[in-house]
C-alpha cells in the first residue's frame, strides 16, 4: 500500500525502513546493494542491520521527519499502528511530500486507520488522499473477488 505524493520527481537515494525483521532486513540489504542509503528503525534486535553498515533511527517519528520515502514492513497490526500513530509514530514526523510504502501483510482496517492518521497529520495532500482512497478501494475489491472464488 502506498501513501503519499504522486507524480514524477527526482529519485531520492535515501530510504527509511520501519521494521527490519524477516522482510525488512533483506529489502534493506537489496537497497544498499543498489546504492541507496538506508536508515532503519526496529524496536528490538537491530544488530544485523548495524553490521550491514548503515544508519539506525531512534523511532518511527525520526524516520518520517528526516526522509521523504519510508517503507514499513511490520509483523502485526499492533506494531504497525504503534509505528504509525503511537507516541513516537511516524505521524508525529509527517511532512508534506512524505511517501509511505507499506508492504506489511496486515488487516486492511489497520492500513486504513494508518492512512487516516497520516492524512490528519498533514503528511498527505487532498490529491494524495484521493489517489490512496482509489487504490484502497481497488485492493479491497480484488481481495473480495479472491475470497469469493
């Protein structure tokens, strides 16, 4: 799920990743291999990422404050929502132009709640909300079709 701005712009070679576990760590390694600078945040056990030689952040908020592109890959709804809107969540670091790409396999309700939080924090413009809503509707319909088969 993609939240944020749309349209073409110069690619930023720094990416923030929130959730450096089974999915996030290999993604970070791949990005590093392709010349990106990766700044990562994980609540616990961040040693593997540090040994890869890149930078860690102290919170999801810090990642969102400092970077325009943030990838989230978290294992459960509660961790996802805490990283989104908890005390040090990314909504507290949201800024115009922030793009959040969520690749977590979580409940659509949690993703929608996160999108609303980011919208209210000012991390998304009206056109971004419209694009995200359209994307969300298509995703829900695709999931419904799969479940009915």
